[in-house]
């Protein structure tokens, strides 16, 4: 029977969790908006290839282990601690993701208007205030909720930067399971977490999205060079930390391992590719199923508020249902990651994409088209590209995940788990060297999904 | 025509997915068939990893007995008791003295035969396999090392100390109880309060705080007094040392045990006995960077050069353990 800890224990934790998540999400959205203007500038001035490279680079904080970012924070802002430190760290960790998602939304929704406004000589600020922000309100709220949910369930950042008061509900869940096997409190807290986010989703509601524009391109009026530092600063911090002592990791190479280094990495590299590819594919499948079913009303609100329970609870639930080990572990991890990521990405982008098709669906329904015909003719061609893009983002996460993977796996089955093990056995420098392979692998997977989205989208439309 | 196009677009990924699932099913079935004659042992991640003792222990065990042992990762040592409910195992490695009462409460364990249990204390279900005192590691030339617990509050350590949170880390919990036992609960919290300006980081686990230390973000870190052995032997870096405190240091002992519902119980007993053999103890010492139970195993290694400080016995530990929830809440509220 789920229970909750005493109010004296719960309330301060709840207050801190909510406060830091709210302010972090707000700051991430503001900085992410500026970053999106920077990303537009890269697209307009340096071309689409540079824009895609900048996109992937800005997502690096979502791939690298969070400890690398925390070490970067200690280096570049050692005095930034406590509540303010947690908020800044969370905002910087998510600014790339927000920028990329907002850029897509800007290109989807504002292309035509922005070009016209530019030709007519409208000012940037005026266009932002009168057109862009009001039209993107739904996306901005969805992004706020997305980052809020991530920060709400954050574990390492609040603890290491926020000090002992930096205790979130996630920390409390971990503590309850770890110290006394108190599953009733852990599940009670997880339900509370779920209810809280659900309530917020209902409270914030969602603006209906406007139709997707035909051509997607960067808009001059919404491009600003000053936004580039906001976009890439967290990535630069991480890269500088990774480059701090570049040869130290190589000196730890192979030392003390029962297997050869190349044997270990090659094996795990394939496993990491498998997990990221399978979890991305499952997400495409889940998102397209949602697109086929087209949830509305309460179902849609429920999906908007849905959030996966803490990694440790999700992990144990998966183990409870399926105990096979070996290759099955990789499938379990992929399924777990897909289940955790799908509600988040539904909030982030998918709901907006589906909302933009409502008009076309209604017309087709009025004309007597069946659900499957509508899916094939209207939904699939216009959404598969976006689904693959979202899957690409999720595959980045999959490369760097060790929270869920560690609970589910029976050993170091992926590269991220090897990195964590190295950190736990004195070999931090070698772990940081391996992070480069994580970054490279995740970029490749992201581009595979993005490319697949383009090919499938254009094939379906011809 | 339209349907054809749609099917053509979807057929590629669909075929790939079917192939993938078929392959996976075949691979996992083969694996499941192979598992029956294997001894299953659960431990925490860094013990099981390629850099930990498990792979070499498995090789040695196979060479000595011809039997296979499969190590299973429980993630954190604190999750062993939870994960073994889902994956019944023949033995576990990684319980520490702070978790023994809890382990006895939540799981029934097999009494070890006298031949193995001679070194088992305080209960004869749990066999100690390695140990080390917790303490503070520093790099020579960076700071004048602390000489006692109270010395940690000295202004010369401003922003220099890396600690671990007792709620999520075993060494962190040992340090927390060490302070409260040595100084008393009230004075202990006053002392921890006075440490605030000196604490650079309180990490959730050992890797976070020790990583901050090795990357130079802190000048001293809570770890084990055996930690310098890694830097001396693997990195050939002799700057790392453990500070020796005049009041002595509490010891963390790691235990192995056999759950009552073991399947290969006799083999598990042989395995525990094997863990105390000099060869296995040498592997555990080198790979886990902890002292072996048998002191002779250290001979000819850097472990003989390490400081082994006087042991600090925590007399009020049972009482502190009982008040754990309340004390943790005070720790949280303190805002260290």
C-alpha cells in the first residue's frame, strides 16, 4: 500500500523540488529562446550543414555523464552553489534541447510570416513581441513543462551543487529503497511526483498549434548572433573539461582490466548502438501509434501530464516483469528508455505536431475517410520526419543513460555503464576519454534517425 | 496504388524490426539454456566491472574447480537486498557492517560451517572478505593534512573538502556516524555546521567526490586509507597519501554471504572459502583497493607501505542506527 513520509520530512523536500524545477525550467526556456535565435543565425549565415552541426553540438550536455558537467561548473563557477547553482546548472544542461526544439517550432510555424515581415521591414523585437511569442506560446509552455519534469526528477545536480538541502523527491525515493527497502514510501512518492506533474499539465493547458508551414528555412528576422553563446556555452564548458588533461586517460588505458581495452569498447559500442537504435525505433513506433489514435480531450491531457516514475522504480518494474538476462537486457533497457522518453517527447513536440493536423483530419473525416486512410494519406507523410527527429533526440539520451540501465543490467553492458564503472574505480580520466566515443556514437545515431526521417517523409509525400 | 506506396515506405523498417526481434529471441534463448550449471553471485557495480575483482576471481575459480561463476550487478551495494528478490542468487558480496542488521531483518541467510565461519563476526552468516579504514586523502604539497576530525574545521581547509552524502553513500554514512559518535549528536551537528565553509562538495556517491578531488576541485576527499595504493601502483603517482587522525579511524568491512534460498549451496560455501584463499584475497586487494583479511597477502605489494591507522570503535553505533531517519533529516536541514 503506497504511503507518504511524514510532512516534516516531505514538505521541505517537496518545496525545494518544486522551486528549483520551476525556476530552472523558466530560465532554461528564456536562455533556450535566445539560443534558438542564435541557431537561426547559424542557419542563415553559415548554411544548413553548419546549423545541423550546431544543433548536435548544443545537445552534448544531454549525452555526457552529468558528473562531467558538474566538474565543469566547479571549474568555471566554483562559487555558484545552493539553490542558484542548481537552477543555473539545470538551465545550462537543458538550454541546447530547448533551443533545438524551439528552432524547429519557429521554422514549422513562422516561416512564411517571418519572411514577409523581413521584406516589409518589421523590426525584430516588434515581430518577436507581436507575432513570434504569441504564436509559439503553446510550444513554450510545452518546453517549460518538459524541462520542469526533468528538473523535478533530478538527482545528482541538486545533491552535488545544491548541498544537503538540495534533496529532491527523486533522492528521497532512492533513499527509501536503498536504506530500508521501503517500497510503499517509494511508490507513494512516485505517485505524488506523477500527480504533481499531471496537475501542472492541466493547469498550464495547451494552446492549439497553427498549421505547419510548407517550406522550412532559417528566418533572418529571428536570427541573432548574440544567441550563439547561449546555445553553445554549456557545450564549450564540457569540451574544455574533457580537454583539461587529454593524455591522462590514455595512460590508464588497459591498465588493471581483465580484458583488452579494444575488446571491451568494441563490444559495448555495438551494444550502445543497439540500445539507442532500438529505443529510438520504439519511440517512433509509439509516437506513430499515438498519431494513429489521435488522442483528444482528457486522454490528451493525461498524456501531456504523464511522466515516467523514477529510474529506480521503472528499472525494478521492468525486472519484475522480465527477468531474462544477456541480450534481453539490452531490449529491456531500450523498452525502459522508450517508455520513459515517450511521454516527455509527446509533451515537447508531438502534441504540437498532431494539433497542427487537426484541421486536415476533420475535413477528411467529414468527407468520409477512414482512420487508416487518414493515417496513411495525411498523418504519416507529414509526421514521420518529426517522429524520427524526436527519436534522434531520444537516442542521444540512450547513449548517455546509466540511471535506468544500471538498475536493469546485470553488468556493464553499454559504453555509458563502462564510463560509470571507470569513474567508480579511480579511472576518471579514462572515463572522460571514453566520453568522446559516447559523443561520436550519439551524433552518428542522431544523424541516422534524422536522415531516415527525411527519406521516409519525402518518399511518403511523392 | 496509394496503399502500395505506404506499404513500400513502411516495409523497410518493419522488416528490420522483425529480423531484430527474431535474432534477439534466438540469442537470449541460447543464453538461458546455458545458465543452469553456473554459480550465481551478486555484487555492486565496481566489484563486477571489468576493472573490478570479479573477472579475475571467475578465471581463478574456474581454473581451480572447473566450475563457472556468473557475477550479477546489483548496481549500488544498497540495492543488493532488493535485486536478489528478483534474481535469486547463490551468494552475495558487498554487504558492509552498517547494513548487516538490515540484511538479517530483510532476508534469511545460511549459517556458515565452522571451517569457513572462523573469521565471521559479528554473525556467523557473514564472512568478511576485505576492509579499509575511511579517512581523508590528500596530495602532498597542496595542503598540510588534517590531524584529527576537529582539525577539518580549520580555516586552512576553506573550500577544500569533498564529502559524500550519508543517505546515498556507505563511506559517507560512516563519516557521519563517526562524527556523531566521537563528539555526541548535538556537538557533532555543531561541528558539521562549522565545516560548511570548508566543504567544496557533498556528492551523492564516492565517484563524485573523489572525481572532484582528482580533478583538483577539492584538496582532500573522504575515501579509504587504501586509496593511495591505486595511485602509487597504477599511476606511479606518489603524491597521494591518507591523513592519519589521532583518534583513530572507523573501518568499513565488506562481507560475503549465502542466502537461505540458494540453489547451489555447497558450491556457494566452497566459493566463500575460496574468497578467503590467499590468491583470491590478492585479487580482491589489488582490484578493489582494500586491505585483505589475511595480512600476509600484502607482502611484497604497495599495501605494506600504506598507513594503517588505529581503529576507532563506534560505541554508540547501534543507537545512532536506530535514530537514522531523524539524524538524516537533521543532516538535510543543515544545508552543508
